[in-house]
C-alpha cells in the first residue's frame, strides 16, 4: 500500500476524531489481567463476507450441457452474442447460477438489467427478494487477453452468509465453490475475509494501539488510517487501515452496534482483498481464509490462535431484533397505546393487531429471537405455568 494515498471518502457530517493515544485503562495492569481472563474464553468466527470472480463462461455452459458441439457451433454463438444485447442474459445466467449456486437458498431474478462491468446483469436474490449477488456477462470486458470468454459472479456479505450456511455446511460449501472455480478457469477479483470477535476481547482501542505501535506499517511506511467516532452514542465506531484503492484494506468496526444493539460487544475485523495486474488472488483463500488474513496482517495473531468456523448469524439476529423492539416502542408506542385503550378486550386487541401485520417475516425472525424477546417470554411463561 502506497503511503499518502487517498483514504476512503466519507460524508463530512459523519467524520470523527482520529485519536490514536493509548487509553489509560488499556495500559493498566488490572485491565491487562482482565483482558487475559476474557481472552481465555473468547471465540473468533472467521469467514468470507464478499466474493467476486470471473470465470470461463464457455466452460460453464459446457458443464451445463447448454449447447451441442458442431461445425457451426450455432448454439454457443447464439448464447454468447445474446449476452451483448441482453437477449439471452436470463438464459445464460440461469446456467451459471445452476452450476455455482443451485440448492443453497438463493434464487435468480426474473429479469435482466444493465451491468456495471459487463453489458448485462441478472440479480441474485434471497428468500425475501433482496439483492445479495449478481451474474454479469457480455460487452467489451468479456474476453481476457488469452481469448477466454468470461462472465462475472458476485456475492455480497448477506449472499455469502446464506451460501456458506446452506446444506453441506460452511467449510465444505466454500471448498465446493473453490473446486468449481478451478474447473472453469475462475479468477478471484475481490474477497472480503472477516473475523468476528463476538465477545469484544479485541476492541477498536486495541487496534488503534497496534497502529500507534507500527504493527500495521508497510515496510516502515505509515499506513493511512481514519477513525469514524460515534462519540459513545451507541451507533458504533469504525477504524479504517490502509487505502481502499490498494490490494488490501482493513476495516475494524463495532458490528453489533451497527446492527442496532447499543450495548453489543461484537467487533468485526474485515479485510478487503483485491486482485491487481501484478498480483492475483489465490483460490486457496476460500479454503483457509484465516491463514490468508493472518498472512496479510500478522498482528492479528489471535485469529490463528482462536479461529473457529462459527456462524455469526445468531449474533446479527439478536442485535437486529433488539433494535427493532426499541424502534417499535419509541416510534409507535403511543399509537399502540391508542389501539390498546380503544379496543374492548384482549381478543379484540388481537384481531386489530393481526389486521395490521404483513404475511412476511423479517430476516432475524426465528425461535431464538422469540426465546429472548422479554415480553414474548413472559407471556409464554404465563401460558405454560
């Protein structure tokens, strides 16, 4: 990373104070002892939080039996030419989707649109019909220098979470994807690796101290850094290390607070790796993301010492439902009070409330959320007492 390059731009109204002095509490022997006791119990969840890659589209179509070989190769020509004008975008995307993502809880959108890097794109959706990835094809960026006709696949953080947690389990899923990418001349263009400290044993203040001590320096050069400070409002702080335009870039942020839980200790260390003309991203990052993260940032040795393949989904759901409950009470508490006062009894109240509900459920809605929602728990205890 070149020193002095431009740091990721952020709105001026959201800029914080970049203070990197070691907190007094961090320096004290008492605090150090407390940290060691806490670290002995901590679990660090390491996983993939973003993925984009280009693949040999012709190989994918061959794997899917999308056309027959022949002298004129008319089937292949029709599919590839149609990617440029979008006429075959949905058909081609369905083959790509079936090869890489079938059976993992994701679905393909029913219409194509204009791509960002390629001519056409088709969105990948979750069960709530939200965008969590895409498939792009066609246009000037399609053909590599070696003549390979490519398409591009991408999964967002939510898409990676769904994909990694589906069916055969987290680690095996990514191994399967690695094998499929290898068989279709896949090249990773961006991969984000995240380490989730759910107990907050390594807060932002620790990362700031590592910065002050030069632990993130690149060959003796100071790296760019920026702190977005929430001034302890509970919205969560974010620390940026490095340049967004470089091959690696680290974000350290209070993930639980970002999701709405103002007292959550959850801290995420998230490294963004990008391929460049001088350096490719190895497919092995999908097999061993914690090793790759540690290789890029040796100071994060706690990742290797305590890395586990744990799913932070439950922590995210907990932070989100707490935020929703607080928002419901704060924004609609008075309205709910009116409904309660104007209905004659509990049965009528139930009918009025049910008339206002939607047939859909939020992403965080599960048995675990219900088992921790205090009012729901209290009512269930009364019922089964």
